[in-house]
């Protein structure tokens, strides 16, 4: 019998799940924290990806994991019929950190790529269809972020901070930094990043403090709220 081929995806999602979540302070992975009966943080973070699949796109989700995240791997089985799931192990030989996780995933991606973090939830006005729009805009802009306004310095120090400028017909990222020590001058944060296929090799630099962020000049899609579930209180 012929072996059926896996269809080439229209878009790829990198879902890094290899972190230890030390600040979360629970005996389970923070993405599995329950927000409502049968609904975890991970389910909420994947809502935009489920929307992509529902729109008719072939979606590949590249999950980066470690041995401490086998419960997360098991949980993701519920999405096996929704999109392609590819699992990449981030072992000791791989570069550590979130940028290392992204590098592990990139060889398995095809088409435009989006970085979706399993502990960040995008919600409220503007969130519906935001990831699909962001991926579509990469055809022209190269880079697009789904972002929300933020003025709290403590929050900006813990997130991907942005300076966004509204030109009337479009919102653009003027500057970007990963967890800046000095958050003054930043007025927003990103929740998801989308990039054209030929620029995806620069995606790890988005989450490196010392790197020049490739998000400067990116288009921004503004939503009402972005929450980082880095503690059990959310």
C-alpha cells in the first residue's frame, strides 16, 4: 500500500513548551492551569490557532518540549484532528532558553510562521481573527505582531515590550525589546508574532534581550487584552 504523504502546511505555528515555569509555583505545567471546567491556559492560547484551522488553512503546530512536559504532550492529543502536530525535543545539546526552543522548531516549519506562547492569552476587542490577519499581512509587511497597549512598568519588564505609533491608517512598531530593564518609552506588549517564511530565521532574536529586535518596523494589530499567566493568580 502506498504511504500517504503529509500535506504541506499553509502556515506553521511554533509552540514552545519546554520552559520550567519556576515563577508559576505549582506542581504542574502553567499551561495546564485550569481557567474554567475543561479549559486550560493552553486551550485559551490556542484559540487563535484553532480559528486558523477552522478557516480552511492547513496548520502545522511545532511543539517544543522537554522530559518534564510529557503531561503537556499528552494533553495536546485532543488537537490531533484539528491541525498537524509535530513534536521536537529540546535536549541538553540544544541551546537553552526560549530562543533555543525556537531554533529547534524552525527546521520543521513551512510557509509563514507564527510564534504562539502557551502561557499567553490574547482576548477582547480585536482578538477574533487577529492571528489570521497577522499572518496574511506578512505577505506585505514581513513582520506583524498582535499587541495590546500597556503602561505598567512592572508588566513591561516581564514581556516583549513595544513602542507603537498610530499613523491613522495603520499602527507600526517603532521600537521593541525583550523584558527591558528600563521600560520607559514603551507603551505596548506583544502576544503573538507572525513572520514571512524568508524572514523566519530571525525569529529567535525576538526573545533575546541583547539582540536588535527584528520587530522594529513591524505592523501591529491591536487587541484589547494580553495576559501572561506566569503565576497561579494569572
